[in-house]
C-alpha cells in the first residue's frame, strides 16, 4: 500500500488535531488562564509518594485564602477520571487537589492517600483550612471516610459519588454536610431503590430523593441525588457535577454567590472531554502517515510488499463467522476472568486484575485460533498455509526491522504523551483510558503484557484479514477504507451491543440490568472497546503496507500493553 504524496500533509493535520485538542483542554483546565495548574507530589503517612493535580485560582492568596476541595477517584481509575469536578470547582473559586490514590496512576502503593491529601491542601497558605471539602467516587468514598477518621483536618463537606455511607454512624467521628449521588442503574449501589441504609446518617426515618435535610451551618445537611447513569459515567454526569459544585458552595462558602461564582448548571467540562478526544484521535491518526513515511526510508523500504491473495469472504461468511468471533471474545470473558482470579490467589501478581486480563486475552486468542484451524479444514479456498505464512514469518531480519519500526511508533506516541503531560498537565485521553506517562514500576509491566497481546493480535489479524478478509476494490484507498470499516465493525459491534443493553437497558428500566460485581466488570469492555476498534484499523493499514500481520500486531500489542500497565492498580 502507498499513500499519496500528501502523507506529510496528513501527518501535519494529525499533529494539528492533537495540538488543537490539547489547547482546548488546557484552556478549560486553567479556566482561560485564571487558574494555575500544577502536579505536586507529597508523602502519605506510610512514606508512599502521592501524585496529584492542583488547581489554584489566581486570586487565591495568603491574604485571601479560598476553600479547598480534595477529589479522589475510584478503583482502576486515576485522577483524570474526576477532572470534571476540578475544572468546575476551580473556576468558581475553590482550590482543588485531585489525587491519584495509592497504587493508582502515578502514586506509589501503600495507604493513607486521603489523609495525606487533606494535610497537604491545608498546608497551603492560600487555602482556608477551616473550609475543606472531599469528593470521592466509589473506592474514593471509602478513602474519604478513612481520611475523616484518621486526619486531624476537619472536613466540612463530603460528596459521595457512587459510593457508600456507613450504617453504623459511630464508626466515624463525625459526618459532615453530606451529598450522596448515584446513578439509577449503578451496578454496585442499592440506594436508588432502597434508601433505608441511609437513614442513620441522614437522621430521618424515610429518605426522599432530591430533598435537602438539616442545616449547612450546623453541618447536618444531607441530600440524596439519583440520576440516569451507571457507575462508570457518574463522574461526568452533568447533574452530579452541578449538584456537587452547588453543595460545596453552600457548605464551604455559606451559600454566598460571590463575584467569581458561576451558576452551577453552566458547565464547560464537556468541552474539556472534546479536547481530549481530539488530542488522542490526532495522536492515533499520526500513526498512518508516519508509517508511510518511515517505510519509504532505505532502512525499512524492503518491508513494503504488495498485498497478495485472491481470497475474499462472502457476505454470509463475514457476518456468520464475524458473529462467532464476537461470541468467542464475549463468551470467554467471564469464565477466563474467573480462571485468572483463581490463578491470582495462587500467584501474587503485583497489579490487580493483571493475571485475569492476560488470561482472557491469551485464552480467547487460543480458542479463536483453534476454531479458525477447524474452520479452514473444511474451506478449500482458505488453506491453513495461507494464514500461517502471514502470521509465522521466517525472515528473521524482516521481523527485527518490523519490531524496530513498531518501537519507533510506540516511542513517537510516548514522546507526545510526555510533551503534553509536562507542558500542560494533561493526558492524551477522553475520559476513558488513553495515553498516560509511565512510572518506572509500570514500565516494567509493558513487556509482560506485550506477550499475550502480541499473540492475541496475531490471531486477531488471522480472523479479520484472513477468514473475514473483504474483497479488493478498484483503488487502494477505497480498499483500505472498506477493510478498515469492516474490521472495526466486526470488532466493535459485539461489545457495543452488550454495552448498549447494559447502559440503555438500565436507563429504560431504571435499575442495573446486570447488578453486582459482574456488572462492574463491564468497565473492562468500556475501556477496551475504543482501542479494539483503533487496533483493528491499525492492523488493516499495517497489513496493506507489508502483506503480513506482524507490524500491526506489534504496534497494537505495544499500545494495549502500555494502556493496561497504566490502568491497573498495584495491590
């Protein structure tokens, strides 16, 4: 495959998209330059280092200290998941410290991140230490309760997002002004349908949704807010964010709407998400023209080969076997995840869910390979030798050059990630996991995750570009676009259907379609879906360039190994 001479223009356009998205997100995170953004590190009581994002309005000074709010994310997340709260609070006159909890993001394993955050924010002379709030999502709510128990800092306001409230109120020294927010189909919460567990903390016999109880001035204000969303998207739900901002104003500013106040329903964080989408999309899009440019260099030029083979899947085979392939991925998820959790009990793998995810990825690939081998035995047009020669190349020099090329692409993406992080305190992402910088400890897991993902994407290419291979079109451009669409479609639709049932089904019936930890496990589908689609397109383009599956498999395995290493928490 050869892109036209406009490959340099395509590269510049993609970089422009990356930079413009970054500029949008940076502008909103700094409120147009009126909020200073830093990423300080500080120590927890056990000595572990906690990483954070600090947003300070320009008018916060020692002579004019502002209320401070600590924001804490949930399990298998990091601080960027809750940046909506930081953006909206900071632009309204709050100093906001959003942290990576222990073992998550760039914070070290340990305990006490919530306590450390309270101690740190109150040590800043431009923060009013008598007006401190906490926001905690899911696990972050538990960390918030621990911080209230263990810290000498008095918390005046607590917002729980998809988290829990102790039924035994004596287990905490006090309960500050408390806002409980939750999605109506949050798989981990019963509060939308059963408010009885909230009665001790609310100090009423029947808790009603949307009613404010108690007095802010006495620290007894209580409210339950339920909105139409699930556990994952609670942190970007506009009602939850708006209610949280208003709650902090009433708790920490005595309800005063000063000169810096903006109505709580005027939210700009969706544009921050849009900026993130543009930046990460631009980063991914740079891969394609960059590959065209690099494969034109003398060192890599011999990797370019014309696509061979006349086989093309019929429409019937494409859909029938595409559905079967989707069933293999989805159907193997929970059994193999359970197997991995069992292995985790025997093998103390350092990252939570690392073994289960690898078990699913590798196990699913092996099942798909066996099914594919069985299928080709009855298909004279698709002999195993044709698939094998693309997946098991014997050219050692070519494989080495292909690996080097894949690494160049990886380091290109990582260089942009570092530039954006160091220059703007941002990641290349749109809410869901994206490109994050790697700590030393997380870097060590990239080659470990690379192995099962490499095998997975080799088998994936044997399906998408072998058994499900579309026909050749009249032009290279048309062929590549059609193949990319068909590969992305067959890869993404099965997961989209399941997630659609989970999300829209929950919205329709007003409760979780799949409750409990199984419903929570859908988090992995949300996290992997956009990257499975992107990787399908990368596989197609790399194959059209080289006529083998290796380049796409290497690039995809490096990207997904990087993603997994940054997503998973340390035990």
